[in-house]
């Protein structure tokens, strides 16, 4: 879970997340509070979750496993998931870029 100081550190990424969620699901960012229920605030049904997976994959260039979303309840959970996946893929991407350039 991301604590308040870490939230501030990752604010540019959180702003990007909120922006694409707002555009994709036509929801005002004022409803996207860290402790708000993601499904309720975005009015998601099961088909919307598929859209959400596609949007995440397109915006952050990593594959989402359906089971990854089973523990995501709040926006904070969602932010934590995205931030951890983005941070974990950076070294891999750098290593792959190094291999490609050789």
C-alpha cells in the first residue's frame, strides 16, 4: 500500500492514471480519491474491466493478468498496482534495450 508521502512522490504518475481513467470512463477526476471504490466511482461492469485492462496495457506497456485485479478495490490499490508494475519493468526494459543495441 502506498502511504501519503509516497503518493506525493508518485503524483505525476497518479495524475496520468487519473487523466486516462477520466477520458476512458468519462468520469470527473474529483471522484478519484485514493480511498474511493474504483468500481463504484468509475461505474465499471465486467466489460468495462476489459476496457480498463486494455487502457492500462496501452498506457504503460505491460501485460495485465486478470487475477492481478482481484485485490484492487480502491484507487489507492490501483495506483499501487500500476506504480509497482511500472517500477518492476524499468530494469527489464533497460536490460532489453542494452541487448538490442549490441
